[in-house]
C-alpha cells in the first residue's frame, strides 16, 4: 500500500457547526493534490486536522497506512503568511525546525547554508525577512518546511499574497522542487488555474458539512510549465471544475446555508 | 530632520531658555529663595559637590537600581507565570488592573510603615512604582505573539518550552523594553518619594531639607541631579534595547 495520508470516516465540528461528516480522502505517496473550494468551507481546518493541531471527533487519520493520533512533528506545514520571525536572518529562520529537533544551532545553520544555493537564496543568507521580496520570503518559508524533514507537505495558499508575475514564477519553481524531492504535496488554493497546473489530482470540497469530495485526475503529463495552461485538456478541466464549483455554490444558497 | 540637526536645535533652545531665566531673575530682582537664577544653581551644585556627589547621589542610585532590579526579576517572572497558567492569570490580572488605578503615592507611607526607614523602605516604594509597568507590558508582549507562528512551531513538534524560548520570549522583548523605559523614569520618582517619607541621605532627602531651610539653589541642584538621573536611565534602557534586542540587532 503506497498510501501517504488518509482520512477515514472523519467527523469534525466547531461547536454547533459540522464541517466534516464521514469524510474520506486518500493521498498516495508522491502525489501532488490540490484542494479547491469556496472560502469558509473548512479547508484550513482540514490541514489543522492533518497536521495534528486538531483531533477528529470520530474516524481516523492515517499516515503511511498507520492510524496516528500524535501527528505534530510528522508533517511539514507551510502557512498562508510566510510566518518568518522578523528577528531571525534567512539562515536562522530556515534552521528553526532543525533546532527544534535538537540539532545544535551551529550544525543546523551549516546544513541550511548547504541548501541555500538550490533555492536561489545564497546571497541572502544573512538578510532579515523585511529586506526580502514576498516571493523570496515564501521560498525561505518553503525551505524551512522542507528542512523539517517530512516527505509530506501541506501548503496553505502559499502564493495568495503575491503579485501575478511572482506567482507564476513560484508555481514553476514549486513544480521543480516537487519533482526533485519526490515529496507528497497537498495544496490549498482558491485559484483554479493554479490547482490544475500544479497537481496530478484536483479535489473539490463542497457542501456543509463536507462529505463526499469530487476528484478529478489532471490528464496532463509532467514536466509542465506556464504554457501548459493553453492545452485543450487544461481548458476543458478548468471549465468542468468551474461548473462544479458554481453548482456547489448554488446548492449552498438554495439550502439556505451561506458561509462567508 | 536628522539627529545632528535636532541636537543643535535643542541645545540652542535650552541655552535661550536658561538665558531668559537668568535675565528674568536679575531684571525683576526675584528673591533667590523663590527662584534662583541658573548661575546660582550651578554655583550651589559646585559648592555642595562633596555631599551631593559623594553621598546623596549614590544613596539614591543604590535604591533606584536595587528597586528596579527587583521589579525586573519578579515582574518578568510573574508575567511568565501568567502567560503559562490561566489560573494564575485569572487570579492575578484583576489586581494588576486595579493597582494601576489607585494613587501609588498614597500607598507609599504604608510601605515605609512595613519596610522601615532604612534603605529597604525606599527600595519597597521604588518597587511599588516600577513593578506594574513591567508586569503589564511583558505580559501583553507575551500574549501578543502571532498565533499562526505558534501553530507552525507546534506542527514542527516544538515543546511548550521551545515555543516560549524561541518565539514568545524574543517577540515580547520590544514590549518589555518599552515598559522598562517607563519603569526607569518611575524608579527615580519612587526613590525620591521614599526618601521624603523618612531618610537620612539621598537626593530626595537632601532636596526636602533644602526646601525646609529655604535654600532654593541647593533644592534646585538636587532636582537637577534627579532629573539627569531619570534621563540617563531612560536613555540607557533605550540603548540596551537597541543594542541587544533581536528585532533591532544588525550585523
């Protein structure tokens, strides 16, 4: 079984409001999965459950096929904001997960310095976050999540705060990183194009509570680039996902449940 | 405006102010026991240099530094405890808020009553003045830590102690230092009031005695020294903050 992360019959609610009900999701090793859905539907909650910040009220979450309750410290997580410490330099920020794992500061920073060239950050090793552009800050944040050493990464709208050009650059860059590291990646995004361009599988989350997610394989082979957006297969899939999202939104309005 | 220009303007306005003061005293023939001209204040400072610099300044400085030191240690520890335990926070925080609203000067004689007329009484009053600004700002600084960063560290498997030392402590330092700046100036007031209430040395004691004897130039000399002491402490705290706070540290 090459299953990396799985939700099985998971229930979760915040107070009165049920977000997940008998929810199933399987992510295979080496997958790049995009999660897309209207805002406020509970995508970030899904990540917090996966990372172990929250526990399901029923059902189980499996890592590598084993039901795991203690998931903190097992999954790399890249939050929406870059969440870099303003008082630490690039090297010191990226070394944080190694320090937490008990590595000495010196050793941690030595290992980070070895990695920097691959991320185009060697010139900025001793710069502070406020001296970097948004795109570079996200690269540092990504490097930090990678150095954490897990081969499963959760990316929570990592590019949402970036300008369009930087965003395109970083999408291609992320694809390269994924292929180099062979990690399993799960990406939350609001952007249909981004969801399709990066992932081999797109999962649509809809309904309140979310029960049966709709899955679509992306029929475009890697390596992909920004130009892949013009392929007929891409456009077709985009149309379909757009239609499904609109249907979901319509159903929510008819059902009288509209969440922001 | 850059720093140098500001300094020049300040020096010019200060000189003008002193010149006007001197002129008013001389032209209107104001009796020196009401308002001494700056020249006689400086003269008094020089004449009284031995008791002022040899004894009273050091006595006050000792009270200020010990009092401030106690407040820093125990104030930060209390803030840490409140941050660590909701129970401690629930029990202690209301008192801290209340204590900010009562006039501490009115409480000072009580502290002298409890801690006596020797140095411990003055230190107690200094602590009374400086403790709460430090607790409140440090606690707020710890509480103000970015939630998303805390969550990120948790996903890395960080222990509560690691989250405290690597994230909360450094991110609370700017708040701590701004509280300490306030406390540094309050500490001089605290020591002075402690000395007014009963002492045999210190600048507050010296000034009150001079006031009782209508020795206005001596009184002004002690006030001048107390003010300079407060400014020096304020500047020192700011300097240490700039120099050692990780947020402002530069390679």
